[in-house]
C-alpha cells in the first residue's frame, strides 16, 4: 500500500483533511457566534463580548430549561443504568432464543424512527393524562437510553472469563459473593460508560421531548427548538455552547471509561 | 507419595451424557490419600468431563462421588473443599496476588489474622515471597501458574485438581515446572488429580496414570506398567511410541500366542495381554528401541530369520539415531538406538528383536 | 436447578422487558392501530396516502433525499475511512475523535450551526461571493440544498465508521501478496481492496439511508415547503390536522419501508462477498 503514487497520496490526504474539517468545523461555529456583542449573529463577530452569556444565565426560562434537562437526564440514567445492567446480565445467562427475542425488544427503540416512537408515546401519554409529566419523560427517555446500557455492559461482560466464577465457586464463594467480588468490579467501567451514554442520550434528546414536555418540564434542546425560528440573538448560540460544553465533558468521561472497559475486556 | 493411608476420592459408576452423546461412560475410580493421579488422554477423551464432575462444575447423569467419607454427588462446588487449578489459571485480574490467595479463605470466613498468616505461608511455599501486592497481570506466565497453584492449596483442599496447568507455558519452562510440581507434591502431600494430554508430563509427575479414551478409562496403572504391558493398541500408541503391525492370532495358551504378521511376512510366538483371542483383531507391539538393525549379510540371532528392510530415513536425535524403515512387504517401521551410526539412507538391513520385548495387544481401532 | 436458573434469568430481564413493553411497544401498537380507525373504512387512510399527489410527492421526496444523502456520504466517507485504516498513533487518535466527536453533539445544535453558516449573509455566502463564484447571495437555506448539507453532515460518521471497520479488517499482506503476484495498483485495488471493503459500504449505506428516512429535526429546520419528508408529514397530520389515523398510516408506511430495507440489507450483506469477489 505504501507504493501509492505521491500525487494520489497528497490528494487522499487533502480530501481527508477537508472531510474532517467539514465534520468538525461547523459545530464549532456557534462558539464565536455566542460571543457577538450585537443583538444579531454575525460570523465572525465584529465586536466580541460575553454579554449574551449574562443574558442566558439571567433568564429564568433558559435556566429552568437547563435544570430540567440535567434533572431529566439524571433521573433517566438512574432508571436505565440498573435496569439495563440487570438485562445484560440476564442476556448472558439466557438461552439462545430468549436472548434473541429480548435483545430484539431492547434494541427496537433504536431501530424504529424516532419520530414514530415520539408520536406513539405522545398519543398514549395523552390518553392516560400523563402528557407533560416528569414521570412520562423519565420513563420514555430511559427506554431510549436502555440499549446503550445493555450494549455497554454486554461488551464488558465479555471481559469476564467464564472460568472466574467457576474458580470463585471452587474456592467456596456463593452466587452473591461471586457477583460482588468477581463480576461487578470487572463490569463497573461498562456500567459507568453505559450511564454516561444514557445521560447524553437523554440530555440531547429533542424529538420525543418536543411532544411530551409541557411548559414546566421543557428542556434545553426543546427550548432551543422553540425559539430558533423566532429569535436571532446570540443567546441561542450561548445555549448551544452550553450544550456542547456538557457534551464535550461527557465525551471525555465516556472515552476514559471506554478505554478502561477495553483494557478489561 | 503412595503412602495410601485411606481413600481420598471414590467414584462409582459415574456417568455423564449430553443428550445422545456420552461424554463419560460409567466409571469407577478409587484414589488413595496423598496419591498423585494423572488423567491422560487426547482431547475429547472425557478427562476434562471427569475433572469437572469431581469439581462439581458439571452435574453427573448417574453414579456417585465420595470425598473421604462424604458423599458429594449433589454438593455444589463451593461446599466440596476442592482446590482447582485452571488451564487459563482464572486468576482474578482486578485483585493482587495476595487478594487472589485470600479469596477462598474470606469465603470461608477465616479470621483476618489467620488469612494473612496462611497467605504468607502459601506465598513462601510457592517461592513467591514479596509478590503479594503485585497485580496478577504484572506476573509472568510461570509466576501466574504458581499463584494459581497457591490459591488452590491455601484453602487446604481435600483434593487438588489441575486442568492442564502447564498448557500455557513454553516447552522449556514446562519441563522446569514439572519438576517443581513433583517436589511440591512431596512437600504438601495432598491428593492430586492432574489432567493432561502430554504423556511426558504424566510420566514425570504421577504415581498412577489413568489413560482415557472414548469416554472411559482405558487402563489404570503406574507409568512402568502402562509402558511395559499396555492393555491395548490405543495405549501402546499413546504411551511411548510403538510399531503396531497387524497380528492375526491363531492360538493363545499360557500367556503366549501364535500369530501371523502379514506386514512382516512371518509367523511368531509372543506374549499377550488379556483380551487377545484367536480371530479377534490384534496388533504386534514392537517399541522402536527394541528393533535391532543388523547388516544385510549377517544372520538374525534372536528372531530366527530376520526381515529384510531398506532405510528410507535417518534422523539424528543426538545420543540416539532414528531410522525409518520399509520392509520388503511395503510396511513402514521405526527403529531407534545408539547402534547403526554407519548406516545411511538407502542401505538395506535385516531387522531383529528379542521375543520377550514384543507383545500382542487387542486392536482398539484407529 | 434449570428451573431456578430460568427464574433467575427472567427476574434479571423482567424490569427492562416491562419498561420497554409498557413505554414503547404498547404505545407503538396502540398508535399504529389508529390507522385503521378512520370513519370511512379501515384502509381509507392508506388509500388517501396512495392517491393524493401531494403525499406521493412527499414520499418520493423522502426516498430521493435519502438516496442522495447516502450517495454523498459514501463519496465523502471513502477517503476518510481509507486514511483512518492506514494511519497510526496521534494522527489516528485525532482523526477518529474528529469522527466520533460530532456524534456526541446534539443534532439540534449541529443543525442550528448550519443555520448560522448558510444564511443569506452568513460566512458561506460571503465566501462564495468573495471568491467571485456568485454576485448575489445563494439560497442555501430552507430548501433541498440546506437539507442535504445538514443531513450529510449529521449522518457522515455513520458511513465512515462501518467503512473504516471493513477497511481495517483487510490484511495489508493481501495487497502485498497481490503485488507479488504481479497485479498492478489499480488491479489490486479493484480485485482485493474494493470487494473486501464493500460489506462496510453496504452496512454504512443501509444505516444512513434508514436514518435519513426517519429524520425530523434537520429537514424541519433547514428545509422549506418543497423539501417536506415523511416525518414532517406525520407531525403535520397530528399538529395541524389533528388527523391521528392519517399520521398512523404514514408511520406504518415509513416503518414498512424501513423494515423492508433492513431485510434486503441483511440479505445483501450476506451475499455481497460472493457477488463481488471473483
């Protein structure tokens, strides 16, 4: 492969750089946009300022949306992480057919187009009078996050050598002690990684939440969605930067956990 | 070693079937206290099944298992007090060496101070002093192997089981560890069942060897017994090497048989083992070291006429030389010895052997 | 024993199964059943969908946009995946993070970014004018162009990753062997590299096409009246016409298309090695 002609190599490198730039650069455009001083966005800003950060954090509605997002993501993770971990443990012990059917059920919310998931849950929430309720949001976000936990924990369970539980049993350990001392420590990074994915999934979720949230439970992405066509001030860019900041932090955490998970596996 | 002060382990009609497949035919086996017994056999012979049944990792389809006076047939693995050394060692990767060793003692709720004392003693026994706080993944393969043995021994098991514990080591290290394991057994004196497919390992380590094949114990005995009087052609070929030409037995009397050997074109009288009968398939066992090469001109002294053969292969093995031979009837034989240094590929020789060095054994098929 | 084991397995699976069944499967079934509750007959909704030229255009639109997005992402992903499979060390880390990072950013944020970039007086238009490619600002937003740019950007990682996976699995010694057997560069590429990377391409294309069909946020924000896709139509049935049966019928149509494509894709993914590797 190394004998690719020089011209081709240069072309391939440049194409790669261009595509990478196309992937990353547009996302970063909101960062300078958020530092505009003017009341409309101009890129790059003619005058720089943190004015609109102040506006964002002074605005009770934006703040409430942010807090709602964090609370919802945390609660959905609290549901999805343990439920998904148990499910992953069950899948490794289940017979082939049960495992196939169950994992099909768990993964279905990932495969069905999100818009269909959204309007389906919206309709049922309307019918039982739970529309706009935090419970409905938490449970539906947990369903969307569940596959990530099941997959992550499933991967880390592959790192558990089948001989370890046998060895532990041979040394006199009962099932609970084996889980606590052998299985759990090995899959912990996988559970944590799944929890990070859960949190992220819920925090970034927009489509389902657009339908399901009401004024009091609205989240940051939904608030962004609602105002994006009405408002042209940089406060939206600030909201976007806040979301990016949180995503980056979780991305770094997720990568660190994934690496630990990979080492154990 | 064989200070058989009592019965450590007794199996009666122990059987394992998976649906229509029988992994272990009904098997009886008694192992004396302090004995080192090896289950030797190729893969699929049932040796690992037998080990897992004894350890309690597999439930038997029938029969009983006793450890000392206890019937443990239905006892879960964790209450059997058996020490197991896995082929992969199965060391817990997230624990230190000392934590691995302490694991079984903690499960038994041994007091902390005693755990520390016994872990230290086990580390010393395995010459692992000072390694207690190491992570197991920082240890070399040989060290991990010793940690695995230490972890199994520290719980003072009634029986020590070892499943191909040297399989992951390279050849040179394996020889060294064999000797160490032998010495170690003399020190701790625990009843040990050792599974391997390597006959050399079995010969070095064991008091007795149970050769397994096709889901049953084919023969049980000391290394010397198995080598000198193999019960059938399977064992003759598995313990040491053998030339095994077909033998057509015409009569058996007083431990001797008359047989035609078509591949060599002669009839001989030779000792037999039980199970050889006229008409039943049988083979003549001639060990390579018992086959003598005589210059073509000379007369075979022991074997009467001697058989003409051509050397088609000469392999120098250091102190010994191995010859591949083709008889005038087209049969292929192997001879090995210190003589015949001057012989070359293509030379013709006459073959001879002493009648008391050969044996006719039942043919178990390929 | 095996009865106890079964009970243990079911206990472990039960919370997740109940959660998914109650919150996802049951609502999905209830919603889809609405398609057959229209006052003028059980299948009237589907008949309307099939007969109305407007709805037919929307459906055609959806598939055309999905196909174009798939083709563009494939073309862009190819060099990137190729380089990813070849480089090592820091460059690899930088590049793979470049691919993974966008996946962690909310689609809404990514789409909003493009709204800022593509607007009439945005940096893209100014660059085009500065380069002398056009005298007047180009309409890049609220039409097909905006939708395509946004969707390609969001979906590109889903094409790169499977393609990279397939390319990395190609043993570099195969190309050396092909070289050693006297094959030229082009021939080695066509006979070895291309067929062995095709499963990745097929996987990525399936992914991207399916996700495109179900996209809502990006077309809704970057598209205009002419670029309405199925999800937008479904939402319009509910929020503008309060016509749940029609929304359900359109959803069933979308889901049926997605399912059929997935079945074909799994078929194709198994066959392709035999089809292309001569």
